[in-house]
């Protein structure tokens, strides 16, 4: 996926929160070959709760390397947390979109999150201020 496709995907996800969480859930729980998939009809709050539970468990298991990647490793002159703290209060959609792209690239480069749902997870982490916990922990 090139940077323009990534920006488009982020734009879609930031505009359609239901799709963001539904796609995250489907990436985390891919359909099994030959098994009919049943679509979940949960509301957004249920998906948010599931993500929060997943994140808590994942973060506990990966706290030190993830925190190091976000708060200590400088990529292009600043850490993820430095950039997050500068821009987190911005109300400008394009700045948040650019930050999200940048963070996805940084976290993938630093080899901290490697899963099929990396992009989706980072969009949720950024758009729902989970970086506050990481950067202030």
C-alpha cells in the first residue's frame, strides 16, 4: 500500500467509525476456509469495548518495546510521543490524518506491531487518544 492509498484508507476510517471497528474485528478474527461467516450486528460501543480489552492485553504484553518505540526512538528527528503531544489537541482533520500516516509508518518501521490489523489498530490508537496512556504512562 502506497502513502496515497494509506491516506485514503485513513480518511475512510476516520469518517466511518463503524467500518473502522468492524474491519478491525474481522482482521483479528479472519474467516475460516469452508466455514460460513456469521456477521456480527453489535453496536459501535461493543466493538469499542472489544478493542479496549484487546489493547489492554496487548499493551501489557508489549509495554516496554512499544513504549520505547513511541517515547525513545527518534525517527525523522522526533519520537512518536513528541509528535503526539504537539498535535493531539489539533482540530484540523488533515493534521490528524498526516499524523496518523506518520505514526503508522514509524511504528511499522520500528517493528513493534506486526499483524494483519496493524494499520487499523494504529488508526484506533491515534483517533481515540490511546497514545495519551502510552506517552504519559
